[in-house]
C-alpha cells in the first residue's frame, strides 16, 4: 500500500472505533477519518443499563474513547455530529452533512469502512411517539431515561421485550425501587434459550416483584391530554398503567446507506460481507450490527447484534483496509450472557429447535450439577443443556443457567464449537479443578458423558417436556422425595427407589417402553443401565430428571408458579 492511503470510517462505538485504531497501528502514514453522527464516538453500550441502575458511576466511566484521545494519540481526524448521507462509489467519495453548521461536502476515500450499527425496533403503534416512550441505544437515550425515571411520580415503568436488554433493565430498575411490568410476546422470558432453562429467571423476577406479562404483545400506548404515555394496552386487552415505557423489542440494522450505494444485502437483511469484511465493492468494508456474520455451527449468514463480534470485525477490517491483508473473520456463535438478580443465564450456538429448522440431526442432554465440589461451602447447582449432532457428536450449541460458574462453562462450550469439536472432545478436556472452583468431573464433563453414552448406545433420553402418558414411568427417588414433589405430569409413575430396583423388577413390564426419572438424572442413568441389562427393550432416562421436568411444565403453564 502506498503512503497517504485515505481511510474513511462511518460510525464509531465498537466496530468503527476498533477499525480506526487498528488501521492506525498497522499504517502510520494513512489519512484516517472517523465520522459519527452522534456526539460520542465510543462508549460502553452494554454498560448503559448498569449506569441507570447505579452500579456504574460516574457517567464518565461509560466513555471508552473520546475524540480528543483519537486525535492526540492516534492522529485520527474525528467528525462528530456529522452524517454521511451518500456514497459515490465511482468517484470514491462520501457526501457528508455537518449537523451543527448545516454545511455539506464531499470527502474522498481510498478505502471506506461502514459501521452504521442498528436501531431499536419501534413499531408503528398508536401512541408510540409519546415523549416518555423511549429505547436504549446511546448516551443521549440513557440520559433521557435516567431523568424520567427519577422524575416519574408513581415510579412505574413498562419494559417491552424480555430479551437480554429487557431483563437487564428490569433488574436494574427494580434495584432502584421502580415498579416494573415486563411484557414479552413469546410465552417465556429470554426467548433465545429453551423454556425450561429460562424458567428460573422468570421465577427470580416474580420473587423480586416484577410483574410478568408473557405471551402477549404491545397493542398500543394510551396517552393523556398532554400527549404523554399513561398506560400500555396489551394484545390480550389488559391495560397496564405506567409512567414510562422502555422498548427492548430488538434492533434492525441500519442499511439504508449501503442500499442506496447498491451494495449487496444478505438473506437476513444485513450487509453482505466476505471473511475479510469486504462488501460487494471490495474497496468498501462493513462491520458491526449492520452486517451478516458466518454463523458458528453452520457457516450460514446471520445477524448478531453483539459487541464482541463487532469489535473483532472492526479490528480485522481496519487492518485489511490499511494493509491489504488480515486474518479472516471467524465464525460467530452468538455467545451471550445475562444476570437477573442472583441468577445468570447464557447461551451459544444453536438450540435443538433451531438446528432442526436448519435440517440438522440434533439431540440434547440436560444435566444438573454443583458449580464446584459439593462438600466445599457455597456450592450452587448449574443446569447445562448441550445440543449435538447425530451421529458425529459435533457440538451445535449450549445453554447454561445457575447462580455461579455460568460464564466459565458457556465460554468452554463456545470454544469447542469454534474448533468444530465433539462431545467426545468435551469429555476429554483437562479442566482446572480445586474444591472452590469446580469438581474432578466438571458439570461440562457430566453433560458430555451423557451425550457420549447416548451416541455409544448405552442410554437414550426423553426431553423434560415430553408427554409421558404412553410410557411406563419409574421414579427411582426415595419415597420422601416423591412425597415432597411428585413427578410432574406423570400420575402413573411407579416409585421404586434405586437401591430397591433390582429386587423389585417383577413389578415392571419389561416389554413396555419405560422412562426412568430421579431428581436430576444421575440415579436415572444407573436405573437405565440396570433395566437395559435385565432385558427391558426400550428404556429412556428423563433428561434433567424431576427438577427440569418441573421447570418445563411450569414454563408451559401446566403447573402453578406462573
């Protein structure tokens, strides 16, 4: 590359700012200009809910990089409150509009990097434009929400959407003493994970006083004579009074600039890029929430509005634009995590349901085990659900929920997926162990062992939410355990404690398809092996046992607790 290469970057925050600084580190002589239509070029987007909840203070901590820092340390020209309104690909120039002075002009480029990001979805509903109906995208939004929370007379907030942002907002507002109504169109909180995995979060929200409205959407916003929102009307007809509405219904990619420049869009509606982050015009790159990444387990295109991939993509695009060479962008599995009071939930890759939609032969196992040695004080149960492909055993995805140790396990699963590893690889991993941190057989090992047992033909499973009506069901817990919590949705279950099973085989019909269950699946595994070796033809272990069965039935509305 010749010296004086002109690199123009449209948009800051994660992708754009990373591209700008990497480009400078790789090419000291390039002329680099970063254009941002808002005031702040790089801020901690993921930290905004925690600032609103008071966990992050002061506000200045949210500022990752300032224009002054980029200009002084990196010699990057920064234009804030300036919008790129067009791209002339033939002339290799962008049309810019300075919002402060209303001046317009053209800025030439040799390489152009688009980081336009995404905006919160704001459906065209009655009352949606009321001044106290807000979404959380940038610091200006954060300041408006912060002011209105503390000015709200009744201190009631309706949060629409129970995904990651909605859950964080519900947690943080509740911690500020605000009454929260959390509204979600899907019948569960955190729709990206399976219902039984999300159920502990729903219960934690209820326990803290959050009012859940699941399986119902936002129909309209009721406004008063002054045009302010005073209630939301739900699709089930319910009226929910509120002082403030916060929209967390997802985001849509900002692709208008790319579309007008006739750059190719992908099947998911984002900007299509290759592994070097180049668009259909090789002189123009795109990164961040507006693009389509290769999806981890499948390689297919998928939009993922996550800060981690945006930062990595920006870094690689900046290097390639500045030097003509860089490592290819890796696949993205969508690894994400959220805290809800004392609980944490995380997911990566595909669920079984998503895998089936893509035509993959997927199965899953669910285990419950303590996050560290049970004899060491402070052990908390972890639930791990592992999705894998038959017959290869390739790991397709994972979900983890618990109170401690969730991040460690989900990151290991994401790593194995990145290397296209199998459940056998996971079973062989040499993970750290000391009583305060884990177990000699980590919960990840237990999940992998269960999957390997299935692939080896030693055991089979039925899902926690399966209809058990046609099965002979054997509950191998103690009589006291069964009395305290009968197996949900299986009134025909026969209680034979595991230690008595060999002596009471005559009470069972070996020709009937049989499901064995215990508390979490461990004793069920032992029971399954006994029955299979005693001539029972079809034996299945209930995945996750009575514990996960209870959650699954509650999530489906078939038990009290919702």
